[in-house]
């Protein structure tokens, strides 16, 4: 029996849940799913320019797990861009930063649903 997945820490939810090519109706598009923790890994690595060790600490995972989540997220985004597919951001194993037991450890965290700005 596999170990239960440890939830990853995510700073906030996405501002939009769907991204698609302009001018093509949603019903005509294939869809790929990007987990919320994959979006967080992309944000930390590519937007905030953190190294994998620092980003892994922020998500409360090992460096190896962070690298795997990041590689999977980049694969999903590349497939959508190259093949003209819609990206749906949903699901995954994550805990929002600043909610529940993590609230005491945060400083300046955003409330749930506020997204990243």
C-alpha cells in the first residue's frame, strides 16, 4: 500500500481557473489539467526566480519532490501551448498557506481566494 500524499503548501489560489486559445470555442478544445501545486511550483521557480531548494522549503516538500512537481507542470503547460489545448487549473494535494495549522507560521500571507498579485 503506498504512503499517503503529504499536502503541499500553496500561497494562494489562481486568479483564473481556465486558460485557452483566443477565438476557439471551449467545446472545440482538448483540455489538460494543471494541479494547483504545479502552478505554485511554476510561480516560485519561474516568476519569483527561487532556486529549487528554497522553493521546496516554501512548499514544505523535499527538493526532489519539488523538481518532479515542477517538471510535470512544465510538461502540461508546454503541451497546451504547442498543441493549442485549454489549461484547467484544479485539484492536487495542497494546503493553503495561512489556513489551519499553518496560520501561525505565516507572515503577510493572503487570505484564501485572493490569488497572487
